[in-house]
């Protein structure tokens, strides 16, 4: 249960970071073709950091899960031979 909750939280954090990056342009408070406002710069940086951190955490979780599965498979092969 804990791992599902953690992965779900990381996925939501990743999606939230992506939304922060896209929001100034999707909502329209950043005028097209103008110099970026301070709010847009802040949204892009904070959203990028959140999305990047969540993505790295998800990759680390997946790598750990794969390492655990590989270890279980190796252990199962050792006991049957």
C-alpha cells in the first residue's frame, strides 16, 4: 500500500510540475511573443524543478524495483538447480 501511495504522489507531483510549466501559456497570462513576465519565469523554474525531481524519484523507484525482481529471479534459479 505504501509503495502505491508513494508512486501515486510522485506521479501527481510530476504532473503538477508539468502543469506549472505549461500554465502561463495554456491559461494565457503570458502574452504571446512578449518578454516573459516574472510570474512566467517563476512558474517555469519551479515547475521544471518539481517535474524533474519527481521524474528522477520515479526512475530511482523503478530501478530499485527492477533490481529487487532480478534478485528474486536469480535466487529462484539458484534454489531449483
